[in-house]
């Protein structure tokens, strides 16, 4: 009897072992196939990110609306006192709000300026001039002239003037044109075209363009026209000196509303220095966006970001000293050439870095 039990136990172990190896082999093969296809799926999702954003938002709002329509009668029946029986018994919140003296509470209304992602139209009124219109929309007079294909300064009441989103050129892409050829033709930097967040590209790795698509060329100028001279804010002359300049090179882009950072280009690919002592809070190796980048925390809610690096010499959690080389300049991620994208963040918000530099 014991011998039979022993044989049965051995058979049971062999049976379990067989299933173990069989399932392990199947699961392992499935995991390898998943890993092989995962990178392709990720690349597709990255390349097409944003394409389905608008349909998704529309579908989400429709679902929320339908849920509200279905749920409203149920809530009304369950809580009859929550909804007035007649409009006569109802006091709108606006009536209560207008009875309050907001000045007594020190409350002020601030209007946020919505970033312009496309061309808008301005109807000329009495007293309008090209310079006043340009000042109102924070763009150059020449940019308005180029977009409207006008040479003079005269305006008529009621005339509709097209306003570009930023100073520069707005064009339709022609066959054979690339980001680099357009940048060269209109005397600007290709990285500025890539930095404008509302420009679309067929391929985010090569920044290929569709024939006929609208493209914004920030700071571009018409051939034979003088370059736009951008006047820097006075604060650049007397920064706090709290941070060191992270690298030497040519500043190819100063902070603007859609790019609150400094781009420093240098084909020699110099080392990148920490702007101040602190702790490395993030190290990421990406093929899009900031590319290979590092974020260093300096205390008091201040952080600095170093983007598009080719090499990184630190890891998350490392303590770094002021001026310590943490990586090397490169062109990884959303980049058209070797440069450093340098950001300063205060309590998680990207701020103008110029006042913090010497």
C-alpha cells in the first residue's frame, strides 16, 4: 500500500512538474511576443498622440450629458426638496452674487489670455492703426503686413485684418519643403518652428510636413526683408544670479508664451552644468518631447530642467553641486539640432528663467 502511495505521489509530482514547465514555456513565449510588439505600439501611439483628442473630448461630453439627462429625474424623485416646485420659489445664485460687495472682500477679477493657435480676424474701428493693432496682439507690424499682403499703412473702418498667432510668417507648405528649408528661406531657426506647439508634423522623428498644411514660422521674415529685432525685457540685464548659466553657446530662442524656456545651441556638444546645488528628482530617456532630460530640485519649490541631452551622468536621488556637469548637450526628443532646453519651475509652474540667471 505504501509503495502504491509512493508511486502515486511521484506520478503526481511529475504531472505537476510537466504542467509547470509547459505553462512556463507558453507564458514566456507570450511575454516575448508582447515585448516584441510593445515598442511598435508605443511608437504608433506617440506618433499619433493628439489625433484623437478632440473626438475623445466630444464623446466624453456627450456621455456626461446623457448621464445627466437620465439621472436628473431619478434625483428629483429621490430628493424632492432639492429642486424648487416652481420658479417663483427659486432664487438664482446670480441674484445672491450681485448683492455682495466683492470689493469688501478684496476680490478682483483677472482675465487670462488664451494662447492663439491660429489666425484670427480684427475688424478695424475708429482710431486703429497698424502699430496699435500690433501692440494689442503682441506681434510685429511687418507680420500683419506679410499675412495680409499689404505694403502701406492705411486702414479703413470695418476692414478685416488677419492677425497671426505670433510674430513671423504663416504659410502653406509646398511640395519639397521641409522644416529646415523653410527656416533657411525665412531667416529663422528650425527649432523655433518645432517649438511652436500648434504646428503638426507627419513624422515626429523627422518633422516631415504635409503638402498644403498651414505652418507657423515664429520670427520668420520675408526674403529681402530686415530681420525682426526682438527687444528683451529689462530684467535680463540684472538677474538675481541665483542660478549659473548651464552651458555656453548661442541663445537661439528666448522665453515666449508658448516656450517659457531658453534654448542654447552649441555644435561642440559641451557638458551641461547644474545651475545650482540640489537633488536630482527625475531622469528620463525619451524619444519625444524633452528627449533625454534631467530635473534638479533646489528647495523652496524651485526646480531646473535640462532637455535634449545626448548623455546623462546622474541618476534620480543623486546630490549635485553648483556647476557640476550632469550630462552633455545633444539633440534627443523634439529637437532639430544640438542645443539645450533650459527651464526653471517654481512650485511646479514653468516661469521665465531669465530673472534667475546672472
